[in-house]
């Protein structure tokens, strides 16, 4: 059951990435953020591409952590071992994504 949930969430994240790759207008990082206007970015296509790739990578990491938690560690493992794929595959990448999004803002947002 746990692996099915990981799989579902991974496909949702990959789907977000694919939709961002195909978007013609600038995408936002998360739902609370208003996307920039096209004239505020130096390259909308690359902005969307980098964000789409980021979400697809995140989906892949979730999938791999679900696989490792389900099949490598197994259901008989202690709860402490199961936290490793959860933290390493779900929580840590969110911090990386926030950092990477900030980097993309510095690279593609037109200032001044």
C-alpha cells in the first residue's frame, strides 16, 4: 500500500513537470506563488523547461525512495529505517528545489 502511494505521488510530480515543460506562459514554483509575467523573464522557454525538469527529477526521486523503502528495507524493518527513504527521498529534495528555484529567479528574472 505504501509503495502505491509513493507511485501515485511520483506520477503526480512527473505530471506537473511535463505540464510545465509544455506551458507557453511562465510557470510558478508552487501554488502560493504568482508566476512572473513573460516580460519579467529573460527566457520563458528555459524558465519553464528548468522548472519542469526539476519536478520530473523530484518525481523520480520519490519513486526511487518508494522502491527502496518498500523492497530494499522491507515491511519488517523498524520505523527508524523507513524514515530514511522518507526524509531522503521526499523532504530533502524539497529543500533542494527551493534553493534551485531561487537560483532560477536570479538567472532568468529581469531586474530593474
